[in-house]
């Protein structure tokens, strides 16, 4: 048996899914969090059944790609749990009406039930159940209220099989139901609602946006630095380094395994940035340097997501985004990219046209540094002075903007206007924020840690075999001639294909000037996405799109790297 | 015409409300707006508009919806 969770965007399907299946999926407070579909399973009586978290849709007549997915999936389901936002009953019941016309049993969850009271909404759930002819259960997916009752009543699910109607007839039916089950009493604006209005009006909105972004940046930087300075560095220097020095002696302070595991010693000491051993640099990069920033970034992003701030940013930045051929909602994948490019490129599916998806994915893969890259940039370039960090980020921002303007004028096709629902602000639950944070951090450790260790190991082997020297000789004209970097920097560029953080780390032993470091970081960020990003990019853009994106990438890197070399 | 003035959403002041009379657009635009609850007969309130022909935020029932300036110009409302 297969159960589908369906409903309008941002009604809490993912939170619901996590509740009933115990599977962790990313839930946020904005429409379009789920772009693919997620499968899980739950126990129903004695039977193990499959549960699918279907992307949100307003109607079964497909309008966007996500909605197409939703209406297709309906063919293969055996039962629908229709999740309805109780604070927006009228609009949500339209989809319910469409579902009731299909040959599939339905149960309705009146979700976000806890919000109805203070918003002056009162719904007669029993009467609604009578009118719809299917079970109706008030629920609060975030806290779990009503979920058990709903699951218990799944066997009562029914399919009234109403005759197919025109949209007008459905709206009329919805209108009649609403007038019988819902009463609305006037309520005064809460402070959250006042803040809501202020953050969407141009003047106050832009000021709030500047404040939010500045605070977020500052918070991420302070939390990241704090964790590194007070926790990770002491752990590595005071606890791990002495252990590794013992191992170094055991291995006889040299030889193949010493070079692989411990790496090079500087003045008889381990340098976690430069030693390049699997157990030294290999562990320090992901855990000591990157993890603190991953934690900090996803904590802040999670808060912004769950409060519901991001769609407001989309509206405020819509004008700017139109200059680069996108509309405001593209800011959401872009922000996700500051964490990791893989989910960011997948999230470009929330954009309607092919053209927008191409521009957004290309810009993200070229000009957006992921949290791991940023952590390394802060660590390496930050040591030379904050102005150099600003130079790296400033250059990347200009690249994003200029490249976007160029793509907007050259890529054919059409970019539609923004059309989004802006969710109300919600006070996030700490439990939900921390659960989501853990899911993302665990994802990083699971995916990145093995690749980083492998990369460090492979680099060691390739050095020993002298392969890098051979490559460096061939590529020297570009690397030294155009970018003004020592020819060995090509190793970093090659490794960038595996992991950007390791690649940036490889710039450390080259004793570069501050200007060269800036060029190196910009070139590494822009040139070629890491392998994980490359795979999703290929999947989302198709072979031809990928080739074009790569062409743009190479051209942009050479031009920008060359220009920087002339200036710095 | 009943003496009430019919204007597009772009001519509404922020804070002003009106009843949707007509959506002057193709099937696809009408469908997309309908699915967000913006359809003839519905009362909507303009919450704000960004400058330089930026998006317009509307209140439809209790939901806020942001739509492009172009779309907003195609929604005709009757001001009360």
C-alpha cells in the first residue's frame, strides 16, 4: 500500500512526513521546500506501508514542474492524506475538491490547527467531515498533536467520487462549505503581523533586510570563529597533535606510511593546514576548519527558513534579480548555495522556466562559494587581513552580477514574473531547528569526510609518483602566465574537482602573497564545481546545458583571474 | 457600470481594498492566479508595492501573495 501526503505548498507536509515515518526530511517555512519527492514507511496495523511526501501543489491541473510531479504521482497512490492549512481553509479546499473527484480514498488533516485560535478563526471540523464525506482531523504536525488520531482513522478513508466539475463549480462548492463551517472574528494585529507588514514595505523592508543579512553574516562569522578558536583548535593542538607526534615516532619519523598518515613535519611539528597527512590535515580540514562554519551557517539559515523570512527577501530583491534574468524567488537556491551547491542546484526547480533554471544553476555553480570554501577562505585569507577576505567576496559578487547580466542578454527564452505566497512569520521551535541542523551537519560528515580523506590520500600518492610535477609543467603557461600563481597551484585546481575546501587548503604551503591568495581563492571557487555539484548540474541541465555552463565557467575564470592578476 | 470605479491593482494605494472584477490575461495566468485564490468576486487588499515596477504584495483572505508588476496590471478591481 502506498500513502501520498498531498496539499498546497507550505502547509507542513514535510513536518507531517517526519512525524509519521520517523524519517528526517528538511522542512522549512516557505513554499517549495520539497522539490523532488521523499519516500518513507510507517506501520499501519500489522502492515508496513509506503508513505510519499509529494511536492506542494495548488491544483491538480499542473502549472509548474513540481505540480506536474504531484499530479503524476496521484496515479500510483492507494490513499491520500490531504494536508490542509486551517488558517487558509478556502484556498486549500480547492485541491481537496479536486481530490474528491478522483478514484482514491482521502483523509483530511486540518493542519496548523494551533494557529487558528489566535487568528480569530473557528472551524467546525465535525461539520466539515459531514460535508466532505471523508474523515477530517485537526492536527499540529510540528508538535505531533492529532497525528495518532489521524493514523488511527486511515482505515475510514473514503472516496466520494464526485463527478468532475469545472473550476467555477468547485469554487462555488468551496464557498458553500466555508460559509457553513468557518466563522471569523476580528482580531487585532499581533506584533508578528506588524513586523510582517513592515518587512514587505519598500523602505522598512529594505532596512530590515540589510539588518537581517548583516546580523546573519556577523553571527555566522562569530559562531564559526568562536568554535574554531575555543573548541576545535585546542582539541587538535592540545589533544590530537601529541598523539599524532607519538604515532610519528612509532612510524620512524619518515617513510611512505608516515608521509601518508602524518605528512610533512615543519620544524619537527605538525602543521594541520600544511602537513597533508590523512590523520592530520585530512581530519583537520573537515572537522577543525569547516565543520564549525557548517554548524554556524545552517543554524542561521535554519532560523531564517523556519521564521519564514526568505520569501520576503525574494520580494525585496525581485528588481535586482530581474537584471540577471531571474525573479526574486531565485534568491532561495542562491542562499542555499552559500551552504552547499548540491541542494542549491536541486532547488532551482522551484523556478518555472528552463531559461531561469539554466541561469540560476550556472551562476550558483560559478560565483557562489559553499560554506566549506568560505571556511577555508576565512581561515587562509583572513590571516592576511580582513580586506583580502572582502576582496574575494566582492569579486565573486561582481562576477555573479556581471555574468548574470550577460546571461540575461544572451540566453534565449523567457523568464516569468514572480508569483509566490508569502508565509506568515512563525516562531521557530528549537527542537525543529536543531533536528534540521543535525540532519544537515550529519549529511556533511557522511558525504564530505570520506571524500576529503580520500582526496588527501590520493594527493599524497600522486605527489610520490611525480604526476603533479608533470601536470604542472604542461599547465604552467595558464597558471603562471595568466593567473600569476606558482605553477604548483595547478594541483589545487585539479583537486578542486574533488573538494573545494581541500583545494583551497593546498594553497597554504605555496607561500603566496596576499594578492595571489585572493586570486587563488577566486579561481578555485569559480573554476569547475566539485564532483558532487557536477553530477547534479549534469542531471538538472542535461548534457548540452552542462557543456554550455562549463564553457561559460572556463571563460569567466580565465577573464576574471587574468584581470585580478593585472590589478593586484 | 455601477458608479464604482474600476482600476487595476497597480492603481490601488497601499492599504486600499477592492473586489476582483476581471483578470485580463490568458488561460495560464488566470489559472495561476485562481489557484492562489485571486479570482473574480474575491476581495483583495494591496499590502505594498516595491518601487521601480517591483512586485506587489496582496492580502487574499488571510494569505499574503506577491505577484509581478505586470500581472498586477492585469487584475481589474472595483474599489468600494
